[in-house]
């Protein structure tokens, strides 16, 4: 039987870069780009146009990561939000407490105010945008109640809340205008582009090795492939370590939450008509604005749901 001849080939490992976290993905792209960039593009089969595209998308991804972490306005918005939370709490708590005032005029004013705006309890824990809308509604409901506010000496406090809410809205609009001007693609799209380019670069390098007849060029490509594979392995290992730490932290958090909220969970099960032990706290937490939600697992059907903790216990979101 004739001996089979196959060309000598090199293989760049699958990076699975889509599994890397945001900042780690940017680091990976920068590292492998630098390794490829330092070689002769013609000898490794990678055209300059593709390298230019790659560099542009890596820069976009870097900008997107920075933008997602912080804007100048965001810090000031957080400061204002903390202050308006404090003011809202002061207004609601004072009204609630003054219903029991020994001075009849004060108690009556507090009771009228409580019936008018008592349903705004807990808006401090809503998302930033939702809270802004709720505060606008609260202020509107208080407009015909100036006499009662005066009796409780809350007029200036309500005026302060209005100023803070307006300041927050202005900063929000300013930040939105900046984001529109930047016209950054979504992080998901940018990552997809950079991953596609890296995949194309890998295939071109592998093809260049097969078609090269120059031994020194083949050795150079072999060395480049070794370096790329080393980086791929390194970043995969790093991501696995991060995932393991997160799982460990989530498991510890789940144990703590199960102890802390055992009663609240049972109350919630009764409220929604589930047998005791149907729901399980997984320990997974999601933060959306100021709202922290917790994942529950329905053991009967493996359905996952998220709840938030309120004054009245768990509420599904």
C-alpha cells in the first residue's frame, strides 16, 4: 500500500475568547495582536488592511470597557442620588412618625400627607431612572398640600428634593448626549468583530505555513504559533481561576443568605402557594442600578427566578 503523504501543518488552539470577561478579553486581544504585529505580515499571510481593522476594533473595545465603567457625570449622579435618598427618607419617616403627635393639628396634617404619599415607601431602592420618575410623581402629589407641609415644617425639605431631582435629570440628559455623540457600538458587537478577526488571522497564519517553501519562514511561524498557543492557554487558565473564585464566593454567599432569610423564604413560598422547600437560594446576585436581586431555583421544575427584598418580604422581579 502506498504511504500517505500529508503536508506539515501547524494548529493554533481555539481561544473560546467569547468566554473571557470584559477586561480579560481586551487584554487577550492586545497580547495576541502584539505577537502577530511584530512579524512580517507578508510571510505570515496577514494583510496590513486586516491588521489595521483589528487594531481599530481593539481600540474601540478598550474605549467601550472604560466607558462602561465610568463617565464624569456618573460620579456626580451617584452623589446626588444618595442625597435625594436621604431627603426622601427624611420626608416619609417624619410624616409617618408625626401621625402620633400629641398636637392634633400636626397629627391631622401628617395623616393627610401619609394617605397621599404613603405608597411611595421604598422608592429609594428603585433603579435610578425609576426613582427619578417616582420623585416627580411624589412632588406632583404634594403640590396641593402646602398647608400640611408647612405645619410639619417640611416645605424647605420638599423644595430641596425638587432641586436634587432636577439636578439629577440634567446630569442624566448630559450623559446621554455624550453617549450618543460617542456612537460606540455595543460591547457584544465589538467583541464579535475582534474575535472574528483573530480567527481569520489564525487561519491565514496556518495557511501561510503550509504554502511557505522557506525553512526559516516556517520556523518563524512555528515560533509564533507556540507563543499564540501559550497566550491562549494562559488566558483560559486565568478565566477558569476567576470562575472558580466566583463560584466559591457564590456558594459562601448562598449559605449565608439561606441562614439569614430562611423565614422570609418560607413566607414567600406560602404567599405564592408553594410547598415548603420548593425554592432554593442559589447565591447568584444581579445588581441593576440600586436594585439588588437574588436568584431562586424552583426545585420542582428547575425554573430560575429573581426576587428582591422589600419591607414586605420577597417580591419577584
